[in-house]
C-alpha cells in the first residue's frame, strides 16, 4: 500500500510545528499499517478489533493531553486533534474508542476525581490495562440529559444506583463506567466498576453504523457504589457537558480524516475509471464534485487548527466547538455521499471504504449533540434568545 499523503491544498502543514507533524505522521502510518488492512473484516463481523488497544496504548494515544505523571503524553490540543483525524481516517469506531477513553473517561476522572482516583485509574487507562465508558444518555433522554431518571440514594458507606443508560460506546468491554445520576436532585458522577452486583452491560446488536465498535446498554439494579467511587468535584449537569465538549472537539477533527479518505478514494478512482474513451475525472460534473469535496475539507481543516490554537490558549468557547462539530460532521457526510456517486455501483462494496464511512458518519453527526442541538446552541449565543423550549 502506498503511504497516504493526506489532503493539503492550502499548506495546512505549514501551520503545524515539528512535534505536531511527527505525531500526525506516526498515527497516519499506524492507521495505514494496522487499521486499514483489517477494518473491513471487523466491520463485516460487527466486532471491535481489541488487539489494537495495546498497540494504541503503546503509541500513547489514550489521554494524550493529560500530565506525564499519569503515564500520559501531555501533548497540546492540536496534536490530540490530529490523532483523532488520523484514527477516523481508518474508522469512526476506532476514533470513538480512543475519544471515549480519553475525553469521556480519563478527562472526568482527572477533572472531577480525587487524587486517589486519579492515581489509581489514569495510569491503567493510559496503558490500556483498563477500559472505560461514559454513561449519560438514557433510553428516553438523549438531547435532554438533564431529564435523566437514573438515581443514586445515599446508604451506609456508599450509594445505591438504579436506572439505565443507552448507546454507550465500549460499555460491554469496559472495566469502569463514568455514570451520571441524580443524588438528591443534583447530577453527580460515579465510577461504577465491572463486577458490581446488579450492574450489567448488554451489547446492542443490529447496527448498520459503527459496526466495528461496541455499543451497549448499562443497567443498574440496586447497584452498591462505595463512597470512594463518587467523583467528589461533580456538582451538576455542567460537569458531563464539559466532558461532551472535549469529545465534540475530537469529533470535529476526526471527521476530517473520513473526509480525506473519501476524497482521496474518489479522486484516484475518477482518474482511472474510463467511460466514453476517457477517465471520468476529465468530465466537468465529476470535477465539480471533486472541487466541492476539496473545498469543504480545506475549510474544515482551517477551522480545526484555529479551534485547537484557541483551546491551547485557554480561550476556547463551547459554542465554537459546536460550530466546528456541526459544520464538519455535516460536510463529512455530504462528502461521503458525493464520493459514493463518483464510484457508482463500486461505491457500495467494501473493496472501497466509502459506504462504511458514510454509514459511520450518520452516527457521528448525531452523537455528542445532534446537528439541530448545535444549531440552537450557536443560535442562542448569537441572538441571546434560547429556542430549546
């Protein structure tokens, strides 16, 4: 396989420093050598390639922005974004695994946990010795997480947890779940460990999207959670939303990887596919489609670099993340659809990655805040009027 050269029409690489480029290239090579050769098989079988977990841990891909004292790489946020980009070039399910482990499990433990919790869990999660998941969404409460019905009740030496979560990435294979529940009416975070009595995590089957990813329900039936397993600094709905903002940031970067591989596949196909005695790339309509894809990729890349620089400066606003997540997911899905058109019937078979990415992006556009919810988040910010109710 020829090395993937990327898509860089506006010399985006010139905006990156040496370390960022090295990290990007390292993960790009890993995806080309370890992910792409096996991912169609796992997508077909609807399984997650667990053998990649140790390899990704060795590269330092879990909790990359957290301190080195926890065995993390302590990289900047642009580097983290580039990691997400390259992983999603392989598959959204691979990026989702790393995104959940990093942004939705390690980040809340680091941000809201006790020193004891951080010292115990973060090194194990960084090494891939433990796997985590994030339990916020419920069967009846997706875009309105504040309406959750999962409840914790204080008892001697701990809490009793009752309720259910749904659409949980990594749930069935996780060693620990960061679960959000109402305690005396206030949303708090709890570390629910695999093996706690009354805690089950059945895998959800029948997905047409994110097939190479584990998606689960979490069920809590009088689960006793020890006092030491509450995240002590959690104080309301704003805390899980802070975690989601971290994940949305990674998604904004990640989908550019899917865009790039769809565009690159369509471009190479169009240059070699002969119809009416010349390559279809020589026809105006095909060129229009390719130029549209390249333009949207370039715009998304520029958005992401500035997003990362703002995040590294500490001035990033959550509404800016919403804009990038909203735009980039929408354009990634459109690019996948246009790429499929260029490939014609060949676009639907898994000899090419197009249809897999298109199906995955249907989920990615929806999770961590739907397109509509991000529209209203930005709309409220620019008008001063909330349109959620």
